[in-house]
C-alpha cells in the first residue's frame, strides 16, 4: 500500500492530554477532578514536577517546577511517583488502536504521534472524533487531535485546543490562526531561538514568515530556512512508521535537585546515567563509538564535549569512564544543574563487522552471558537487585529521564 503523491495529504497529530496524570486518574478514578502531579521524588522538597493535571495547572503548577514551589501554590496537591510500566502499557494500547486504522503511524514520544489518513475511507473529522472517543471510552485517557495537510501544521493544531480538542488547520487558515501567535509558541522554536528571533525583531510567527531568509540562515544555519518554511505552512516530511528505528545516539540526562559543585554527587549521577544508556543500548542491540557529556551550569549556560573512541562500546563502565574523563577535562568548577551522557555514532550490532581475535571473542562472550543473566534478573526483580552495598544512602533513580519517552515506541507492534 502506498499513498498517492498527487493526492492532498491528511495528517493527524494525536496528543494525549496530561498523559501521566491522566493514566493515574484512569487507574484510580478517585483522583479525577483533583489537582494531581507526578514528581520524581515526592517525599522530598527537592523533587521536580514531571507533569500535572489541569486542576493543578489552574493553580500555577508547571512541569519542571520544584515540588516545594508547587505545594506552596497548591497546598492540596496530590503528588505521586512516576509509574513507568503503567504509562508504557497505556501508550502501547493507544498506538495499537491507531495502527489498526492505518499502517502509517509514526510515534514520536510515549504520548504523541502522527497518522497519515489520506487513504482511509470516510470523513476525516468524523474519524478524528471516533479515535478520540475510542481512546477515552476504552482507556479513559483524553487526547487532542490536530488535522492538517502536513506534520507541522497538525502539531500546531493539536496544541490549539486542550483537553479533548479537535482542530483543523488548513494552509488557507494560517494567516488567521497561526501567524498572530507569539514566535515562542511555534513548534521547533525553543527559548534560546525565540530570544535570538526577538532580538531580530521577530515577535510573531507572521514576522518569521516574512523575515529575510538570508538573515535567518546567517543566524541559525539551515534551521533558519526550515523555520521560515514552516511559518509559511510548508512541511514535506512524510509520516514514517519506521522513523522510530532511526537512531544515531542514545542518551540520558537528569536535572539535579539543586545546583551543586559536589563531585561525589556528580560522579554518582554519571554512574546512574551510564547505567541507563547501557540498558538502552542493550534493548536496541546496539553499540556506539563516541561519548558526549553535556553540562548545564547554574546560569543555564550549557556545554557539550565528546570523545571518539578507537572501537565500539556498549557497557556501562566504558561509557562512565569516558564521561568522567570528559568531566575532569571540561568542568569549570561552577555549580552544575544538569548532566547528560550520550553514546553517539550508534549502530545495531548485527551491522557491526568488527573482527575479534579468539581471546577477545571469548572474553566478550563471557561478559555477554553475565550481562544477559543480570539483565534477566533485573527485569524480573528490579534493578535494585544488584545495587552495591555501601554506607551512603542511594538517591532516587526513578526520576523521569529524557530518553524514556522514546525507549518503547515500537513495543505496540510486538
């Protein structure tokens, strides 16, 4: 089955509303209508808000807000730890439902994805309402759906009405619906880009649509050209069901509960992040050849430093040792608020034609057997099974990691 190229495309962007909180409310209906927040460490004041219900948001509670601040704004806030297995299960069910409608489904995170419904018979708006109702009736999870001729406009449309919104955004509508919006509300424009654009007197999406392309390319490179094109409603990217398999890097990052210069705390976090990356590499049956360390300082200044290795690696100790080396060489001694560890130049091991001598092969084979056994037991009994015993109390490691949202996107196919 292939979509006719000369036929106008009809793209849906499906976006779950307050997904983690909505899943918890579906699991425990007593939470409905109450201010609920998911936080990485709810027992401590230093926890960070991962997401919150609309009732909590109405009180000013926002994602990444410190827990103490959220509780000050909303004293009756119900705070829960993330239940990742519950969220994965709900996400899998949602994408299975979408996949039954069309094979052209592209998950982009655990709670959102695109559908190309160009070839699906019937009225697209009626189909959108049916999808929305089916997800709500079967899983008790609300979603918003954007309908447009391309992915960018569909994404913008789904954000225009929440919760339970269905919004159509045609190219002829962009002058009225899209262009008046502040440029920072445009998908693909982060805070730093918005700041640069405003310095160039680009305050709205309309300003961006009319801005001189040469100036944008000078300031942002090829991304400047892309942003201008999107602001004019142009986006040729197809809905690609296999995009989830395209990965060149696997990483994990975490914001610290407080800005710190304590290297003991930093080293512990790098150890945790390296463990996360190893698990993800194993899940993808992949290895990488470069390690990147990201350091974000107290003033939000962010640096990334990387090192290319002589051979492909996949194990935690190799990842951690290189990350620590990069840390030692590049930390400027100022307080740190976030650390990220990423393996780059990643390829699947089945495509890795590395010649191993007999000694190396035997050594790797033994390591693989050991890691396989540990992995099986960790999956069954939890990763705390192999926790090292020491006098220092381990810090919470269940906080939301940046890569979690994309780790399980193809599970719905299994």
